[in-house]
């Protein structure tokens, strides 16, 4: 297996969370850079940006909600005469 195949297996078959990180600006007025990293939950948070080596912190985000459309399983169990 090549490295690309292993990376695909790691991210596609074994669903791991994507964490958002932000660099910590060294100078006042400097904008932080945000980036995402796919990690296991038990992995420790990154301390440095893998690209630049700057110190970084994990950003807590709101996540995403799942919305299902269409009839629910419960409504499928109701006889048609009661609908």
C-alpha cells in the first residue's frame, strides 16, 4: 500500500474528527491563521502549526447539526386510517 492509500484509509474508513486550530500571533495586529487537522480524539492537541512552526491553539467550534427530512420511522408505523 502506498502512502496515499494509507491516508485514505485513515480518513475515510475510520471516521476521525477534524479539529480547527489557530496560530497565536506574535505581533499586535497580526492576523491568526486557521487550519484544520484530522486527528484521533486521544491524540494531544498540536502546539505548533505543521506548516509554519508557529505556536497554535485548538479552537472550539459549534460543530454541525444533523437534520433529517422526510417521514420519520415513527410515522411509518401509524396505520393509514389514523393519518
